[in-house]
């Protein structure tokens, strides 16, 4: 089964490259499986950061998993040749939108997993990342994607914004 193969693949490559993204990749795959996504979409969710996080090339993903999964992973991979963060994230969102519903579903699950992790740590994301997430949510709406993940993404972004505002308001009181 392709999901099991993708899980074993990332377990192997992240073990060699440091396990920084391994738990996140598994969480994205689990979110997609819980949503009822097809096996190739779940596999792409498991693999979505493998090119950015490890020494694995997109051609390696294509050789191991075929064109559909590799094309999804490619659409979900930032272009390292775009140096400016806003332009790089805009190009990423455009590629995800062109790739269609499966890539959009993976993107939503990715953002939910990242926000859940921040909530577990009690931390806030940088403002530019939150802006990217908000624009991603707008993109999902524009493409007619409405799932439990988009609902959770919306709720978590609101809660995240409130937490950041509370910390900002409390910061002057903490200074001597």
C-alpha cells in the first residue's frame, strides 16, 4: 500500500537527516487519512516536506511513488531560487492552487498541524507565517475547499491572533 510505503520512506530519510520534520509529516498524513483522503493524497501529505527537509530530490520521489504523488509533492515544495519570503510563499500558493484539490487538502492539513504544534508548545508563529496561513485560507475558500481542516485552521488562526495580541499588550507591563 502506497501510504505504508510513504511512511517507511520518510522514516528512513528523516532518520538520516535528523527527525525535525518526521512527526509533522506523520501528523499531516494522519489528518488527511482522518478526512477520508485517497491513498495517494495521504502519501503526498506524508512526503510533502521531504524535498525541503532532506537531501531527497523530487526525481527520487517520482521514481519511488510515480508521477501523481511526485507532482503533488512538487507543488507543495517551495522554490529555493525565490529569495524573498513573500514572493516565495505567493509562488507556493499559486502552485498549490494549480495542482488542485489534493494539493489544497495537503496544504490545509499542513497548516493545521503547524498551528496545533505551536499551540502544544504555547508559542506563537511569526507574523509573516501567520499572514501566509491567512492567505492560504483565503486561497482554500476561493477554490471551494471547505472541510473540518479549513474550519479548524480558521479557529486556530483566530485564537493564535488573540494570543499574540495578549502577549503584545502584556509585554510593556513586563518591562522594568
